[in-house]
C-alpha cells in the first residue's frame, strides 16, 4: 500500500506513532519506509501531503504470497 507514495511529487510528511518524518517527495518517503507500514489516511496541508501510517501486524496471508513471489518470480494466481 505504501507504494502509492512514489506517485506524490509534493513534499511529504509521514506521521508514525505521533512522530513526524519529512521528505522532499513521495519517492524519497517510499524509499525510506519499509513495507511494514500501512497508510491509514492522507490529507493535503498547504503544499504538503500528510500521510498517517500504522505498523502492520504480522500478516500470514501476505507472508506466503511474498514467499511465492520470491520462489517463482511472479504474483500467485488465484485462477
């Protein structure tokens, strides 16, 4: 879900556990964040984008999908 950050060209402020992290743009923010976060809300403020994130719970569903992708080089097919 955080991959959407790469599309943001404006300055981005990420708020995680009430701490603010400021980035030049969304691509920089995405590169700094791990995939361990999910976006809870996004709002504009002046010329900035404020992104609220929460740490993801360990997701067994996602774990096997990522393992499949590593092993076979593609997303799992559900058909």
